[in-house]
C-alpha cells in the first residue's frame, strides 16, 4: 500500500457485499486518503467491475473513476494529489 491509497480486496464478494465494503471505506477515508484502489479481479466475470464503475462514477465523494494498471483493479479518485 502506498501512502494516501487505500486498497480493498473484493474477491469472493457478491455485488451487494462489495458495495457495503466500499461505502464503509469511503465513509472512513480521512483527508490523507486520495485514492481507493478496488481489487475485484476479472477472470471470474465482470459483475463487480461493472457495478463499481456504474455506481461510483456519480458518487459525491468520488471525483472520477480510473482504470487501474491491472485489468482486475479500479481506482476511485477522492481528491487530486
């Protein structure tokens, strides 16, 4: 983990469980956190990835949704670094 980036591994969760976990992290993210890296994987399907990208692109705490360097990751940018 890099300073200012929280990682959340969502493997094994369904979309409902993942949304609860992500919302919890967004509520707890303090001022030093500028990104939330969501590790959802991609080999088992795209339901988590699609839910994250659709749900959080309009979330009030999220500036933008970025694709991670890895196809199994999505990053929520909370503020500019």
